[in-house]
C-alpha cells in the first residue's frame, strides 16, 4: 500500500468469528486490511449493539473487491446460523 492511499470502511463485523472468516478471505485475496474492534472492557461492550463488533478498513482502491468478499462471507454466515437453528434458507 502506498503512503498516499487512504483507508476506507469496507464493512461491519458482527462478531469475532465473522471477523476471523473475513480476515482469512481478505488475506487469501491479497488485500491489506485492518479490523478495528469496538469491544472495550471499560464499557463492557456497550457500543457493540450500536456499531457492531468492529469495522473492516481497506485501501480505497480495494474497497469494491473487499465489499464483495465481505458480503459473500456474511451470506454464508447467516446461512450457517439458519441451518443450526433448523431453518432452511
């Protein structure tokens, strides 16, 4: 990443497990990223309900591809949760 590249928000992470999957997908795609967690011990996770567990930051030039990957991960994450509760979808 060049010094002139700006970091932009590519998506929101709902929990640590989703963050791990997103991290893996972005690494495999060769996209540099940063996941900023909103978890803080001082407020016992108070802001997680408002903002999500964290955000994914990428360079502006990788934003579109990162958003696509994050969207795909979120779809599979929701599908797995539905399968575990016995719902099909």
